[in-house]
């Protein structure tokens, strides 16, 4: 089974992120998004390693956080996002700090038609795949534009804790006791309402079990070189105590994938379709 059992509507995804773009970007540029700056971003950049001189594609780049990190480290970066407003904001930042990044408003499901085969040495996606209407098609497209042996380093929210039902049980003084989760095996569209940003916004996402992600990755023609569940460092927790939650239960997953020469499906990884 290589197609998602549930798909989002790509137009609705684009519209939601267009509405979200200014508040989301404001949250990043003001440091409000400390999960990105103090925790996941550094972990993902470290996993990407030395990118100097590499042709890198940032998939679902938003307003360009990871693209800029890679370009500052010497990569030649192309960055795409489905949201024209995100791309406009990314271009504004590129104008203020020219890093040679080519930002383009493209749906990741169309990457295969937008770039020639083997155009990139590496691709990265920071918390974007689970927000896409059709991650399986996006993965196939990314594999097709990577040179054989090229890496794809992608983070998603952890399907084991970012479940359709999720709630911290609290005790005395509202201290978090444990995280209650349910409906892990659901394959469903979920909605996130982002509060405490410059304005409130809602974005759709897919929740599927981890086995579906592995099935899509392998069917797209990637080999999984590494699978990581990053934890914030002690220094990061000292600076942002709220990050301590993410040292108790895993919040994110990082896939380290290698593009094979041919897409092959390993049927033993096909998830149940019920
Ligand atoms: C949570 S944001 C992450 C943005 C950025 N990678 C970052 O780390 O700040 C998810 C992004 O995925 C983008 N996105 C969703 N579906 C997409 C698709 N089909 N193709 C390209 N981008 C998509 C959204 O527009 C949004 O910018």
C-alpha cells in the first residue's frame, strides 16, 4: 500500500498556510518558536552535517528557516513551499540577507515535474511532510530529483505522541504528570489551532501510524540510513524550561534517507489497510 489512506485537500492546505504565514513567520523571527531555534532546528542541522558546496532542496520551506541555515553553511539552496505568502516572506528575508536561495511556490507533489532528475545532492524537510496533502507522492518526487545516493533528512511530528487524542494529565500546582494519548492507529486528517502567536490560526495535517511513514519512504525508493528521536539538550532546557516535556516523551522524528537508483517497493513493510 503506497497511497495515503486519507488525503488532505491541497487547496485547503495552501489557503490555511497562506493565512498562517505572517503569524508563523513572526513567531520564528521573534524567537517565540523556541522549539525550532533551541531544539529541533539545531538537531536537524547537525544531522544534515557538512552541506558546503552541495545542491540542496528544502521541501516545504515555509519562510525559509532551514534553507537559510543550509545556505549560511555554504550549500546552494533551492527552497519550495505550497504557500505563495510563505514564499513572499522568504523572499523578503532573502532580500535583506542575500544568501543566493531560490525560493519557489510549488506543491511538493509536483517536484518531479519541476526539476530534472538528479538535480540535487541532498534534500531536507523540516516539519512539513505531515502537513502535506499527499506525502507519498512528495516522497517519490524528492527521490526522483536527488542523485542516486543523495540524502533526504526529514523531520515530522512524532506519530506516537502527536496522536488525534493527546492531553497532559496534571497534578498538584498543575504539574504535568503524564501524557495521555489515544487513537494512534487512526489514519485521519487532524487540525491544529495555533494559539499564543501574533494571531490565532488553524492548519490541517495528517496523522498516520509510523508504519505508514516507513512504507511510503521505502516505496518511494529510499533506504533508511538512520531514524532518530531528538531530545533537547540540558542547556536548551535551562534556557527554555518548557522544553523539558520533550525530554520525557518524543516530540519529533528525524528520518535520514538515501535515494536509491530505482524506486522499489518492499511489500513486507506495507501497513495494514483496515
Ligand atoms: C510547519 S510549517 C514548516 C515550515 C518550515 N519548514 C519551517 O521549519 O519553518 C509546514 C510547511 O509545509 C508547507 N506545505 C504544506 N503542504 C505542502 C506541499 N504540498 N508542498 C510544499 N509545501 C507544503 C506549508 O505551506 C508550511 O509552510
